[in-house]
C-alpha cells in the first residue's frame, strides 16, 4: 500500500505540468523506477487509475522503465552496474574493493508525459 502516497505525489506533479501547459488529456506517464524500489508496477497503475478518476489523467497508462542498480567504488572511483542476483558482495569489477556507494537503484521520477 506504500504505492498510494508515491502515486499521489506523481499525479500531483503530472496535473501541475498539464495545467501549466494547457493539456486537455494526459495519455501516458513515463516513469523511471529503480530496480531496488519496492514499488510494484501493477499496484502503481491501479492506484493511478483510482486517483486519476474523473480528471484529465483518467485512463492514462503508466509506462514504467526499471533502471539498474549502479554503484561507485570509493577506492578507485569506478562506476558499475551491480548484478544483485549473482553478486552479494557487489565488489568493484575494476579493483575488487567492496567499498562502494549506491549511485542509483532506488529512485523514481517522471521521465516525460504523453498528452493532447
């Protein structure tokens, strides 16, 4: 149920941009969601449908693109896509260090809107 407040925030941003640009109908919302985000596509769309009912975004589809987990080694500075299913330590492929910071993987944001 944690998708509800996230989708509510997303819808507010969508509606603000739609109003600012005199949009008559929002057709689709392209979202970028990190692989480690625990937001589920099915529930995001269901909550979006529920919250958008009766407005200009009613019927709009969420087009969700998952972004990989990217780490940056704190020892050598190398950035790399982390394969969480195969490597539990997520060691740097350049120097082997296990000291790293997450660059992306938990984020979510609106990439663009399709509207008329």
